[in-house]
């Protein structure tokens, strides 16, 4: 069943993905431009203010998303379609006397000083324009809301199936989701946190695991409304790692701090030597969490996109079978990797929390 | 560098989303699901311990039964032994009584015989005396018919009868 599903899934994946890439260069205003692999890949793994679905005859078909800005004059909201698919700072949007341009998926105040050019650069070549605080519902935020909706639907439905069962056995959807929940309980929470406290952290660990996993999987599905590389975005992984860090720090007991600043059982010079290392460890642990998930998921996307791009780099259709074969192969591995990464993130979070509340006996 | 610079907007939305998701799922999904799972696990644990208890009880019952059986066996043995003793006692008592009675009977028979015998002897003596008297009477009457003869006879009798 799973095999057949993944087969269909990969088929859809590649028909749509390839179509997307074929169409993408045409979407740019300059048709003669050389195909830029780097730009294409970066465009795919980064955030965007509109959800690009495909191009038809050189016209981008995209799902407009709301842009929410906190400007000097307060809150400003409008639809991303006002930029008319422009991402090079050429289209100015006028909202109540404030002018905005979009340049490389960032919103700037339009700079009127240079005549028809609205973007000005400083000496190092960076954009010098001022930026409003951008709280837009971007492609990734949209994807995140979608994942939340799916999670709530799936697990509230799961919870409902228990009321139908007589002896608390899972029925219907619960038969699929319960083993996953029990996996987090028995393989993550219990061994990492321990019998005594694990129940307190179960909701967090479950939410964390399924939130990461579903977003990983949604990132792998290459068509609208999925394909956003949310879990491969550093802001996303930063927030999750920060939550783990905050929980670890807040719930930590005396033993935890003692083991960091004054490690028992070793001579004083070693204590002095270890204290700064252990102190840095407090921050390195969540940072490693953040980077691991971000790098793994982004790398997966980059590899698949690169393999597809081989066809365009070599400008030969005959390379397509090899390119497709390897993409399928990597995609299958990615299906595994995204589950493992969600598991590792959850497991390490549980481990850090567990080590913070561990009671030492000495 | 762009790739590794966290975007403020996304940080904001991720925080908000995760918070909302956490509370919704914790309240409407994890609580009932984990509740059901824990309850089920508890009931399984209870059932297992109950089974264990029942097994122990069975074991106890079994050993009790064995004890009772052993006791019963012992009692039977005892009863049988007693019965056997009683039997042999009754038999020996009966034997003794029988011999005693037989002896008594023999004794009384002996005395009766003795009595009869002495009575018979007495009667015999009487009869003999009577007879002798009669004979003597008849003889005397006859003898006395002639004197010489009488004297002769008396002499004869006196001779024959030694006085002692």
C-alpha cells in the first residue's frame, strides 16, 4: 500500500516539478537569459510573498497571499497580486501615500530619489532602502497554517475515534495514528525523560514531532498547496529550537545548573575548565537542533532540484532518464530522511529536557 | 547569507502558530488520546495483576486441597486402624467369653453329674438296705421256724460277718 502510494506520489512529483522548472525561466522577463541553476534552486527553497503554481504561455499563475506590514504609519495590508509578479523592485504599490516595492522577496519602501529606479544600493552593493516590518502571510506561513489545519483535523478526528471504541482500543484513523503516538511515548518520552515526569512533556513532544514531520512531508510534495520548504527554513527551526531551549532552561533543576557551573566529582581546576564549555553547551545544543533540521531538509530539496537541473545544465533531453532515476531515488530516501529528522529533533529535545530535570544520586 | 538569516515575519508566525497548535492539540487531541491510551494500559495492567492474583489463589487452593486430601488420608488410615483394633478386640473378647461360658457349662455339668451320681448312690444304698432287710426278714422268719437251724445260721452269719 505504502509502496503504491509513494509510486503515484513520485510520478506526480516529477510531472509537476519538471513542468514548473521548464516554465520558470520563461516567467522571467528576459527570455534569452542563461538558465541560472543557483537562482532557480534558491528561489525554490526560499520564502515568497505569493504562491507560484505554474506558468502558462509565459504568464505566471500564482495564488496571491496577503501582505501585512507594520510601517511608520501603522498597519498596512494588501494582496501580493498588487506587485504583479514583480520581484525586481520595478512595480510600486501605493497604499495611503506609502510606496512599497518588492525586491528579491523583500518589501522595501520605494526610494523616489533616483527617478524611475526605486531601489538604491550602498557601497557594498546591498539594498539601502528602508524596510517596514514584514509580517506577511508568505508561502511558508500559508503552508504552516495548512499543516496546522491538517494536524488539527487528523488528531481531533483521532481523538473522536476513541469515544466510539468500547475498551479504549483505537478504531478507524486511530489505528494509523496511535502507533505513532505510542512510538513518541515509548521510544522518546519514556526513555529520555523518565517515568516520573514524561507525561507533562508528552503534548509538547507530540506537537513538535507531528508539526515537523507534516511540514517536512508537505515540503516534499511538489505542487500547490504544498512544496514550501518550511522546515528547511532557519526561522522555523530557530523558533522550535528556541522553544526547546526555553523549556530546558525554565524547568531545569538545581542539579542541572550544578553540573554546568560546578561539575561534581572532579578536581577544582577541571571544574574551572569545564564550566565555560558546559555553559556554551547550553546554547550549542539548541543551535545544533536548529541547524540540523534546517540543513537536512534544505539539502534534500537542493539535491533533488540539482538532479532535475542537470537536464538544463547539459541542455540535453537524453540526460532526463538518468536525472529522473536519481531524483526518484533521492526522493525515496528523502521520505525516510524527513521522518528521521522529525524523530531526531523530538528525541533530542526530549533528551535535553530530560537531562535538565534528571535527579542525580550522589 | 540570506538563507541563514531568520526572517522576523516567519519567526513571529511560527511562534504564534506553534503556540496555537499546541493549545488546540493539547486540549482536543492529546488529552483525550493519551487519556484513552493510559486508561487502556492501566486496565491491561489491572487485568494482568488480577490474573496473577487468581493464579496465586488457585495455587493456594491447590495446596489447600492437597493438605485436606492428606489429612483425609491420614484420618482414613487412623479409622481403619481403629476399626481393625476394635475388630480384633471384639473377636478376642468373644473368644474369651465363649471359653468362659463353655468352662462354666462344663463345670455346672460336672457338678450336676456329681450330684446325680451321689443321689443315685444314695438311692442305690437305700434300695440295697431295703433289699437286705427284706431278705433278712424273710430269712429270719424262715430260720426261726427251727431252732437248731436258727442257731446254726446265726452262728454262720456271725462267723461270716466280721465285726470291725
